[in-house]
C-alpha cells in the first residue's frame, strides 16, 4: 500500500433515508474534512427534508452529490455509488447518517490504512441518546448486557479483527469480491468481511476514530432493527458456516425460552412442570432488568436504569429474526459477482468533470 494516501482519492458514500435530524450536522462536518473528495448522499426515498438539505449544501460544495437509491437499502446505496462515482477513486469510505464523527475522522483512517497496510479500517462506536428511551437503549448498547462484549462496541486497544463498524475500504478489492450483497437487509457488512478476508484482505480496528451512534427512538423501531440483524446473522451463517459465539448463543436462546414460558403458563395447573418451563425466560428477564438498574446506578441516570427493557427487546428481536431465517427452507442465494463501473459522463471522482451534475430523478 502507498504511504501517501490522498484524501481526494476517496469516494465517500452516505446512505440516507429520512435523516433530516442528522444531515445538517453531519454533512458540514464531513465536507470540512473531505477536501476535494466526492461525497455522495444516496437517498432511498426520503419523505422528510433530507433531500432539501443535501441540495442546499450542494450549491456551495460542488463535490457533494445527491443521487437516488432505488434499492433503498444501505448495501444497494453503497454499491450504486461505487459503480457510478468510483471510477477514479482508490478508497471507499462508508459514512452512516445516524452518527457523529470526530473532526479528524478521515485523516485517522488514512493514517491507519497506510501504517497498517490494511485492506479495510473499521471503527468502534459508542451510543448516545437524547430522549429517555434512547438513553436507556444507548446504555444497553454500550454494555455487555446489550452487545455481549463485541470488540467494536467497547473502549480498548486497536488490533486486527474479523469485523467492525465499516469505514474505509480498498475500493478495488471491494469491487473484486462483489461489494455488499444486496440480498442482505442487515448484517451485510459482516457478510462482506467474510468474503474480504477469504480474498486475502486484512481488517484493522482503529480506536482513535471512534464514532458516536444514535439508537432508534422507539421500541417498535428498535425491535424491527434487531429482528433484521438476527435474520442477517442467520443468513450469514448459512453462507459462511462458523461456530456461533457465546455472546450470540445466549440471546439466541431467548425465543425458545419465551416459547417454553408461554407453554408453561398454559400448563400452570400442572405444577411443577409449568413453572419449570417458565424458569429460563424468568431468569433472562430478571438479568436484563437487574442489569439495567445497575447501569442506571453506575451512570447516575434514571433513564439508564430502565435499560433492561430495550436490552430485552434487542435480545428477543434478534433471536426471533435468527430463528425465522434459520427455519426458512429457501436456499441462500449465490454470493455477488464482481462489481463493474457504469458511470455516465461526468460521474467520477473529479469535481471538475462532474460539476453541476446531480442524479435527482
């Protein structure tokens, strides 16, 4: 790898869907760091002010591009942006709109990629909330209670990993292995990392580039998010069979435990069989609630004391999604083929060639 990675050799892609609450803060911060690098906001059909915000900023920053993402998912957004805008770029930087990034984020990634000779540089993330439910969810996601001790969800030294929150990637290798699998609504990043490592890529976790993430604001949205995570994880394992880790095995047992508890309540008249069947679910829920109270006491926050509830939602939703996908009899589709460029005139990394061109249909 070259030691003189230029910032303008990076294609920056921001998948977006109804992110008006974050774009006004994110994009100016990102554009300040980007220099002449292209920043593509791939919008999946926002109905809020997201597109207006991007269009307004693009009148001042000619390297900011708004494009449609007919596929709507994050994986489709990144793949499309790469095919259309990545022809003269060396690196791909994925930026999620639902987060805040440090002021030297891009430089930290560039430095890590050069020093470590990495094919991909991933980052850890901490979670922060505003409303009471968000604060409770954030406390759960920042703890072992919610994430089981995942390396990219904790504070610690950097190192070589098999997965982390996606940031900087070698664009050539990204395309060679097929980019993201657009059949994955979630867990597309972890699935991609399997193919990247199989192709000889190396993934470095850069602690100095830690980002701040905002969790879902409601229980329903959090449940849907983690249900998709569970489905994606199970689908990933069907394609890339590996042993399930303990931190994944424990929440996986939640759905069977809840099903047994439900059956046990129906059989409550048959003591002690009915109560014994409900015991695992009762112990799980107790651990969640007591763990949440301890997090609240540690953080001296009443909202965080209720973090056991979002933790239980996350466990249940992830487990349900995993079980649903595991029981699905449909065969897993084949891994994606290598991506190829398809840029119209003016669609590349050169601001001079691309000036004034935006995909808005």
